[in-house]
C-alpha cells in the first residue's frame, strides 16, 4: 500500500493559483503562494541556529519609513543580521536592504520590512 504525502498527489492546477490534490480520503485545494510561504517558513525553522545563507542584492532595496521606524529597525540590526538581513539606515527616513536570507530570494522585500515594522511598532 502506497503512503501519500500529507497534501496528497497533485491532480490539477486552477487559474495558475491553486493546486487540486488527492489524499487517501479527501480532495484538497491548496493556494500555491501560501504553500510556498509555508515551505519557506519550515526551512527557516529547520535552519535556526545555523548561519543563514544570504543573497547579496545587486541593487539595494530602498524603503521609505518614518524616522522613528528607521531608528527602531536599526536598533535591531544585529538581530536582523543573525537572520540573514543586512539593513542600513539610508538618510533619516529610509533604509537600504543590501542582503537577504537566500530562502527569500523571490520574496517581496519591501513588504517584509513593512510587515516587520508593523510588528515592532505594535
């Protein structure tokens, strides 16, 4: 008897967004984007405690923030570096992201930094 993976076997793709898969006792519809984020998250958790592989950006991502957000983010620069993020102040109201974790090479860097700022300020 064959054991299926937790999300079953892929059977179809809908609108280049969803995967229809079959398990032993169910049909699942999986959002590809959410599944990719979950796999990336799982890899990051698995690699915690190890020096992360990073991706140097050829062109730094410049992100506009409020000056107090820049200050708070820069106060956490050492922690960010441990996670594979090289972020520097770029003037008083911007940051320059120069390096990111390699696992996030296709991620929306600006949105991650904005989300991180929202977490830090909440």
